[in-house]
C-alpha cells in the first residue's frame, strides 16, 4: 500500500472516532470511539515508520496499544460504577452524581 492510502484510511478512522465521541450519549460507545481514534494513530505511526524504514514508530505504537488497554480497563470500571449507581450508562445523567 502507498503512504497516501494509509493516511487517508487513518484520517477517516480518526474522524469517525471524533464523530462517535461527540455524537454518542452511551458511555460504552464513547469508549469504542476513543479506541477507534487510538487505532487511527497507530496506523499513522506504523505507516510513517515503514516509510522512513525506522523501528521507532512501531515501538511507539506498541506503547499506545498498552495505554489503550489500560484505558479500556479503567473506563469500563468507571462505566460499571456509573451503571450500578444510576441503572443507566447515559452520559447526560452523570451530572446528577455531583455531590
């Protein structure tokens, strides 16, 4: 694949992720959109790494994958706590939890 094709794919995935974060009210779908954005960044890192024939981009992509896995664990724990307290995973109702 050409570098331009990978960058266009990455831009499409990133824009789809941004739309998902801004338009969705369900917290699980927002987390999935954030994962989509992180995967778009990984495609960029690996594409530029292959283009420059350097390994640094691929190593950095592995770190991003690790951080994404930690984000999923913490994010789902927060979603479960919100669901346990409110019986809904709607992000508009989270403001009611202010003390």
